[in-house]
């Protein structure tokens, strides 16, 4: 659903919210406008994940798609054991949405609501599709991957090239689909370890 807004570019910026995060979401948007690049909002896709946030977001001229998480995961079936995943998990929903958007030809730029841009052109650090298939902040979870590779991908700040233009991303999503866990950060890092990838 949307009002007058549309997303026509090959880049999309999905943002996941619940009713309790609506105020945090608008704080995040304010910081994007203040510190980063206002033009980023043209790529914004808001994904309310409960009835409360869906009802609120309808009053704004923003591209949005409301998702009922249990129904959504059940409908998609067995993507990486989706039937066994926690039905109310934002993590499992997020990775399936990423997979769908990527398979539709979109490059994905994603920030968690607590990843607030506070420096000019912060997003430019991630929009480097000509250099890499995946650009992400780093973390230390899961610890098994951290010990092996000296760091992990953080799903809170990440750019993923479309799997239609990247064989590497296509392979990554394939391997992620074989790992039955609700946690997308665990899923992507275990897939990277299995693929034999390493940090430059």
C-alpha cells in the first residue's frame, strides 16, 4: 500500500517497525534528513509488522507494506525452515523480505531503527555496489564465526546487491536457506563461514 509515493529505482531501503517503534522511526527519519541525505527517503519502504503500526503509518505519504508476521511466514512455507521459525520474529521476517526484494531485482540498503545516522553522508559508506556484493557494519555475534574470521556481519547496517546481478549474493541466499534458525545474523554469518569467505 502507498499514497502518492512510488519506488522506481533499483535501490530499496526497507525499514521494519512495530507500534512501539513508531516514535523511534520518526526520530530516525529526522536524523536521515538532518545528517545524511534527504534523497534517501525516495527509496524508503516502511514495513509495519503489527496492526498498530500499520494503522498509524497509513496517515503519512510514505510507501509501506503491512505484514502480518505469522501469516506471512506461514504463507511462504519452508524458506530455511520457515515453518519452524518463531512466528513473531522480526529476524526471520526480515531475511525473507530481503530475499524477496533481492530476487525482484532490488539492491537493499537497511538500517535498524537504533542505527541512527549522525554524520554527513553516512549511507555512502555502504552504497558501494561497484566494489562489493555485501557491505555491512561489523559485530562479534555469533562468537564461533567471530573466532574464526575475526569479526561478523551485523544485520543492523547492511547493503546487499540484488541476487539478479550478483552470483555471490545468489549463492549466499541459497546457503542461508539451508540454515534453520530464526536469527538472520546467525544465518548470514554461518552461511559465509560455510562458503569459505573471509574478510579482506
